[in-house]
C-alpha cells in the first residue's frame, strides 16, 4: 500500500540523508540541496512548507522533513504552542533518523523528548494541531515512543533509499 502525498507535484530529494552515509545535503557539492535557495516560509500549519514536511516524513525522508519544519520553527514566536509543536515534530524526525541508523538509545531519547513536548499540548485547546496531522499530539507521542522502543527493522536495500519506520501517516491526505 502506497502512502498518500499532500503535494504530489513536488519532487522528493534524490536520496534520504543519513549522517555519514552519503553527501551532506547542504554542505557537500554532491548534496541534493547544495546551493538550493531557501523557500519563503510562514509560521503556519496551513503553509505549503508544513505539508512538505509531512510528505517528507511520511515517506522516510526524516532529515529533510526536519529541515522543512525547522524553517517554520525558527520564525514561530518563542514560547508559543506552535513552536513547541514544531520542536516535537523535529524531534520525531531525529527519532526516525536514529532508528534508520540502528541507534536505539538516541532514538528513545528523541522520542521521549518529542513525547513530552507533544503531550504538553494536550492540556491546551489546540485542536488545529490534531487537524493538521490527522492524529492527536498525545497519540502521536505514544506511537513514536512505541516505535522507538520496538526498534523496527529497517532494511537498507539501497543506500540513500527512504525507508518509513513509523506505521502512522501524518496529514489528512
């Protein structure tokens, strides 16, 4: 079963970056994002860049999803629920990278940190987070921690191939 796309007209990077397993996307001249001009982002869950992060995450491009969401996180108001939410998603991306690397302890650490941030959002009226993801932040935290705890096998068929490690899909595509 294929995973849905939120932005089907936008092409995925030519590889999914894992640290030490290929050219750094931004710093290396062979990187998929070397000298690519950053896109203009807005601090909104309705932005194309937020959806792009979801597409990347859902399809196993965890480092790249982190980069997409970090741009929004950087301009979100400090101390805002949106900024905490984005930080939680960025930590989920780090969890995905560590799972792909086979590093259980760091994967669990990132998953727990993400879970703590996402669960803090449960007590406030932030239904727009659930709507944007198609899943509540609390359930997302539970699923991410369970995935890291179980350390799913991540068959690396070809270096650089994206491999989704989470059983859930973000977004309402």
